[in-house]
């Protein structure tokens, strides 16, 4: 959990330590130990750089591509770390899902975010759950706009289930309930629309 600044400070100590150890056979073991330490420091640095990007609320596709690259470099330094391998897989799925999300290609976005939520690694699951809700919401709205009301209801129910799981943000539940009411109204079911609107206000 070290900060990136702390890791970079550790790099500085490493460089100074290497400079103090002479070249030569008598000191090869010490230099080898420091080389192992340097790999550990670099692995941690790449992980921290990736984590900081994924935690940025203003992340972009380019930033996420960089974060995935950093994680891949960390895995290359420690290929036997299965947990890190799982985190990289989630990061790659998140990258692909995020690209689809930005392009409003909802189906592949949903597929990638669900892949993250079903993985054994907990890495990026919080972010994936947020974008998965938005993807279901966007897809439901898209279905409704072309009169595919059955598909819209099914998709919006998925968004509603995710909203129920986020008790700290009732606005999501209100938002999806209102949209469900709109779809009922568009499909010619005013009584059901009224019921959905009423539930939305009661929940909020």
C-alpha cells in the first residue's frame, strides 16, 4: 500500500546502495540481492502507477491503456504471482469494456464488466459495477428508443438490481425507476407507468 512517492524514494535508496558496493567477485552476492530488491521495487512501482490511474475519476482510454501496460510490466517481473495475473486479466477486460462504454457499444461493455465481476480477483470490481449499471441503463434506453420495450424492461431490470446493491446512491434507483416508468408510458401502459413513478419517489 505504499504511495508512489514512497516507492520512488526507495528507488533512490537502492541506487545509492548499489553505488556503495564495489564491482567484483567478493561482492557479487550483495549486488545480486540488490538486483532482486530492484525488481521488487519496480514491480511495486508499476502496480502503484496502475492503481493510481484506475482510481482517477477522470480517467481516459489512453490513461487506462497506460495502466494496463504498467501492470503487464509488473507481471513480467513476477510471472509466478497468480494474484497479479488475475489483476492483469481484470485490467484488460476493464480496458476493453471502457473503450466500448465510451463508444456507447453497450453489449460488449456489459460482457467485459460482467467478466470482471465474475472473476476471483476483486481488482476493479467497484469501478466495473458502476460502469455496468450505466451500460445497462444506456442499453435499456436505446431499446426503448426503437420500440423494443420487452428488451428494454429486461435490461433495465438488470440496472435496477445493481442500483439496489448501491444503498449509498439512491439516485441510481430513482433514475432507473423513472426510465422504467417512461418505457411503460411509451408502450401504452399508463397505470404501470404511474406505479413505477410512484415507487421511484417512495424509494428516494
